[in-house]
C-alpha cells in the first residue's frame, strides 16, 4: 500500500488558493465598509438637502419638545441649530453626496478585487489621516477614535496586500 504524498507544487497551489480566498474576504469586508459609508453619507446628503428652505432651529425645537428634553446641552444644540442656513445645508449636502460617490467607487472596486481600487483607497486614506487626527485631538470622542482606528486598520491591511502582491510579481518575474 503506497501513501500519497502531495507534490510541492500541489501544496503551493493549495496555499495560494487559500491565501487568495482570505484576501478576497478581506477586500470584501473593506468594500462593504466603504459601501456602508456611502449609504450613510448619501442619507446625510439627502437629509441636508431636504432641510434647505426650512427653519432648522424651529425643527430642532419641535424635536426637543416632542422628546421632552431639557438642559444646558440641549440649549447649546438649539442655539447651534439656529445658525444653520440654506448655504450651509446645500454645502453639506453636496459634499456628503460627493463623498458617498467616492465611497461607492472605492467599495465597488475593492469588492471586485481591482488593484487600482486598493491604491485609490490607500491614497485617499493617507490624505485624510492628518484631518482625522486633528479632529480627534481638537474634538475628542470615542466615535472619532474608533473611526480613525478602523481607517488605520484598513490602510495597514491594504498596504500589506499591495506589498504581498508586489513580492509575488517579483517572484514570478525572477522565475522567467
């Protein structure tokens, strides 16, 4: 009775398939994260544009009254709501909509395992890091820290994937 010993090539192929499957899952997760950001910012854009030509301060007051909220923080928020005008609402809506489109492009490209999308996401994430870091320092909140951390995890993962891809290309090139 002979034992079947898999060849080195078969083992390498199996490892490559397993590795590719894990990379695909990771890219799918990052792509889904980007798509969820697109939905969030698309809804934010729709909400902001829906409020144009409406009195935001009055709407906020109605919400506070309906929820029976009170206190110093509520008063500060109501004062801030009174400062929001149509120009700011349009600006927030347009910028949120534009960002949601960028997230759709990133997410779609990543879920389709496109290398350009990995580079695109790396460049955009690196470009946003100084602003995100400033926001965490200037206006500290757990949510901002979590978002910054999540973006750093995505960045490190994509850099790892791109480096790994480059090493594989070099390995294939050296075999020829």
